[in-house]
C-alpha cells in the first residue's frame, strides 16, 4: 500500500514537471514569435531550440508557434525558401495539434511568404483557408493579410473592403501591431487611387502607433511608405528625406534594401538625375537577386529599363523590359506586365523600329485600367503621333482628345503631359492659338511643381519635363515665322531654374560643418599625395561627405515664386543701343532671334553640326596656343586653325545677322555648346563689346538689379599658383579700399564675408570644374575647396565678380537647357556681371590681361567694354597671352551701372 502510494506520488511529480516544462516552452515560443517581427536575428535560434524541445515532448501546439516564429524571422531576413519550409511545418504541427486558430495563424504567415516568392495564387488559397479557420481578432488579422495579397493582384476594391472590416475589429481590440499594418497597407491602396490626403492620414496614424509601442520594423516600413506618398504627390525634398531615414532604419534592422533602392532610383529619375538613378536601379536588381526577392526583382528591372531608355542605351532598355515582363507574367502580376509592355514599346520607338497605333492603344487601355496614369498618357500620345505620321488625322485627334482629359487632375507630370495632348489636338484641328495656350498651361504646371524644390540641382534636372512642351511651342513658332513667339518659347528651353535659388541659410550648422569637414579632408588628401602616402581612406571620406552634403541640401523645400521669361518690350527697355542675339537649335538646324530697337527678327543659320565642328576646332586651337611648352611650329599651326575656325563660326552665326545688328554691342544668348565660343576672336567682334548670358531671362534679371551702394571691394589669391599673389597685389593697388585676402587670410569663411554684398570681387587661383557633380565645382582657397554650396550660402552675392581661374565661366548644361556650376551659382545669387575664362589658363599669362581690365574699369568703362579693350591690347602679345585673353568672356550684364 505504501509502495503504491509512493509510485503515484512520483507519477504526479513527473506530470507536474512536464507541465512546467510545457508552460516554459510555450512562453519561449511566444517570445520567439514576438521577436521575429522586431529582432529576427535573436528570434531564429530561440525558435529553433524551442521547436526541437517541443517535438521531443510531442507538444505540437508549441511546435506550431515556434516554427511560425522561425518562418517569420526568415521572411524578415529574405531567406524565403527557409521561410516557406518552416511555415509549412508550422501549419502541419497546428493541424496535428487539432488547433484551428494556431493553424490559421500559421497559414497567414505562409501566405505572405508564398506571395514574396512569386506565387500569388497559392498565397490566396492559403489565406482564404486561414480566414475560414479563424474568428474574431484572428480573423480580422487574416483579412489584413488577404488585403495585401489582393492588392498585389490588382483587386483593389476587394482589398479595401477587407481592410475596412478588419480595422473596426482590430481597433476595438487595441491591437497596435496589426492596426499599424492595416493602416499602412490601406495608405498604399489610397495612393494608387490618388487619394493622397487620406493616404498620408493613415500612414501618419500608423507611424504614431509604431512610435508609441516600439514597433521598429513596422515603423521602418511606414517610413518607406511615407516616402512613396510624398513622391506621388510630387514633394521630392520630403520624399528624399523619408527615404534617407528609411535606409538608416532598414540597415540598422538588417532588412533587405532592394525596394528602398528601387524607390530611391525612381524618385531621382523623376527629376532626371539619371546617372544616380541608373546606379541605384542596378544596385536594386543586384540586391533583390541576392536576397531572393522574386516579387520585387522585376520592379527594379523594369525601372532599370526606363533609366537605360533615358540614357539612350536602347538594347539594355529593351532587354530589361522583356525580362521584367516574363517575370511579371510568371508572378501573375498582369498590371505590372502591362507596364513592362509599355517599356518595350518605348524602347522600340526610340530605336525607330515600327510600332502600330493599335498596339499603342491596347497598351494605353491596359495601363488606364491598372491605374498607371502617366504611362497611359504617354502611350495615348504615341498612338496619336503614329496616326498623324500616317496622315490619319481623325484617328489621331481621338487619341489626343483622350490624353487631354487628365489635364486637371493627378500628379504634375501627368497633368503636363495631358496639356501636351490637348495642345496636339488643338493643333490638329487647326486651332493654333488655342494649342499654344494649352502648351503654356502645361508649362505652368511644371514650373509650379519645380518651385517647390529648394535644391538647385533638383530644379535644374526636373526642367527636362518641360522640354517636349517647350520644343513643341518653338516648332510651331518657327513654322509660323514668328520671332517674338520663338524667343519666348526658346527661353523655356534655356536656363531659368537657378534664378529661383534662395540663399542657403548661413546659420545652417549642419551644412557649415559638413563643408568644413570636406575642406579639411581635401587638404589632407593633397598633403598625403605630396608625401607619397596612401589616400584611399581619405578619398572614401571625401566621397561620403559630398554625398551627405548633396542629400542634406536636397531636402530643402522651395518657395512659391516662379520665373517667367521677359517680353520683347521688357528686354528692349534695358538693351538701349545693344543688340540681343538668341540662338536656337531645332531639328539639327540653327536659328537666331535678334532684338534691335525693340524689333524682333527671326533668322535661319544652317546645319548645327557644321557650326559645332568649328567651335570644337577653335577650342582645341586655343588650348594648344595657351600651352607655354608647345613647339613654335605647333603654336603657329594652332594660330592658323584658330583664325580659320573663328572665321567659319563668325560666317555662320554672325555674318547672316549683319543687316539686323550692324556694329552694335552684342548680348549673346547661346545654346549650351556655344558657351565655349571665344567671341572676342571672331572677326565680327573685333571692335565691339560682347556680353554672354545663359538665357535672356538671366540677362534681364542681371540688368534689372540695382547698382551696389556699398562700394566694398575684395581681391583674393588662392594657393599653389606662382602668379596669383602678384596679380592680386597689382589689382588691389588699383582699388585702394579693397580688402586683400592672400596666404592664410584666404579662407572660406573670410572669402564668404568679403563677398557678401560686395561691389567687386576678384579671385586669382585654381578652379576645378566637376563634370560628375557641378555643385562641387570649386575655387581652391587656403583651407580647401570653396564650392557652389558655399556660394549658395552667401546672403547677397557680389555684384561684379572676376574669376581668374580655370574654366570658371564654363557651366554644366543639364536637362532642359539648365546650367550648373560656379558661374550659375553667382548669377543665381544676384551677381550682375561675371568675367571668367572658358578654358584652362596659365596664371602667368593672365596677370597682364587682368591688370589691364581693372585699369579700364577704374577709368570708367563698363565691364563688357573694359574687357574688349583689355583683350585688344593683349592680342598683339605672345600667342599664349593672346589665347588666354580670347578665352575670357563677360557673362551677364556688361553695361554701365544703372
């Protein structure tokens, strides 16, 4: 009897111990599931250990939870094959345990993994089964999951219905994690329906929940979605800000970056930062391939196709589009496959391969049905153009009319494209004035959008969107032989973005410190190179600093003002006895509009390629002549080539205008590649002052600025040039009140203070033109590079600037005819007159020209006349000095102080 009792007692103890171990395993399984969403690295080993122990104990309910935790963690880490395997094991364990709730929850996670691996049909079947197995809060969570799957399959109405019902239950239950997920998903759905205010409201609520409840992973995803909303709304600075924060969060949490890289590339492409977009798109393809994210891979590949198309890499564009389409079809993502069809269509058209209007319409219809607004408009316009080229105007007008319907709603680029469609419709109907009115409406949309951007480079690059609209207006003006209209439309193809720049706040401590760090790093690189030390680490730091500066400035918002080109009457009121010559390039031919005594005239000049060839030859000859070590025979040959090339240029671009302009001083507005013309070396300019301006709008703004009243002057000499110090001292002696900044005094801070509001600033030193990023073009000072970003922090730009530094008059011409670089930044800030060279110059050969120029200024001659007189005096000197003199141009307003 006693033995039996003892046996029973031992059995009860063992049962109690097993129960304790079971409770502990279940608690640890739940902990692993909690960690899977916030710390997948910690969740994985815990879940695997618990699953192993629970199997030994035949505790299948705990096995279900642990395997689900392991599967969710694997999904977060993009180990999708592992995720599917573990989640199938979780479903099997739940069924073995006879627990439908746990089984249904495991099916929910499995459905998500199947979707990510590109099996939407299987995913939907699993989630439907889960919804049938669950009830209450668990069923509401399953509906959130099903909504995401339906959204991916393009069934948006059904997805919204699921979310609406699920949110009511989830909110009542106070489930923050799932409320966040539901709100975030609904926000994305609302974006696709262009309900942006409601979308931002949902995402803002989701972000607040993440912050309040410490939901790090969910918070990172919401931050990513907020970037998407801002991008769709056209708020590029805010979208970039969100994407930068998203990248930091994803990297900290170990989340896959492929989708972030894709969105970032798409945003940069929208403002035509094409090279950066290509780099990020390729990185996105590589990341999604490496991480096995089959669902995201074709999206990044499709974006790569678009970027390659913009870069005219047509083979790569077509290959990426066709591959993306096959992948979308495999994933049963028909709407995205349609977008890939459109990308293929664009690549074929760009390669001059035949496409039919019927195919264009089919693609346009499918894109409209899928909600792709802008591509649908593009396809519709393409269909109309195909019909027009075939002479079928009635059919073309139908396509243009459909495209024009979207001109009052949607994002800026969609509305602008719709206005272009409306313009083409009106032109086809013979209503030319109404067509021009539609084009102007499209430009207003884009200009208002551009004005919201604070960063110069964003405004400059986004101008490419106006190119086709302005080009259409210019074509119509030339067909009508209307010089007034041609000048107006040509201004929209030239530089105006920089005129919108507000000065960077000089009190911005972050930017100030970044620029100081960049100068220090650049100086250290130079010192180590001179000492023969490795510089790899420092160069990497320089690249990182430049990226941080660029990104910091891109986040700035713009104002509300936009810039409009001046009228002919406004220009005539400031031109006086000068003649304005604005050059236009259309369909491979050069034209010019002259404005003399208030009268505009239109001139056809001939093939552009012939003139371009002469300009290239002249530039080569100038560089050869300026070399002090060239052989006499080489210098003589270069002189002959220069004379021959300049005669050819003059014969093509000025001689045909002789009747209109006579011997008047000129204000020249070149197209981008004409900016390197040595105007003073042209026979037609031998005895006349010439002012060059990137646009008539720039010149009008410069000529309208009031004269400087402060009268402060400054002369600066940068390091590393033998003649700079002597040049600076000679020039300072001509201006007795000028501040002389040389040696250790020539620092960035000192130069900034001296430039702020000055009447005249002369800088002799090294100049660096950065073709890869013109915003980092710089003047070299004692403490390092003085970049465009530094210039943009000066509250009031100096009125008159002389830059005796290599290539400082040269600007980078980007999308839409916009300019960037040192001279662009000065003109933007308010500098009325700039004198600088268009090529690299030897410093010794510059000093006499610069001294002569300043003597002419002191003698009362206005800048354009002073430069012409100084160049004439130097022309008879040695060839190097003559070449240097010819390379200098006066940019902006060169007349007397008004």
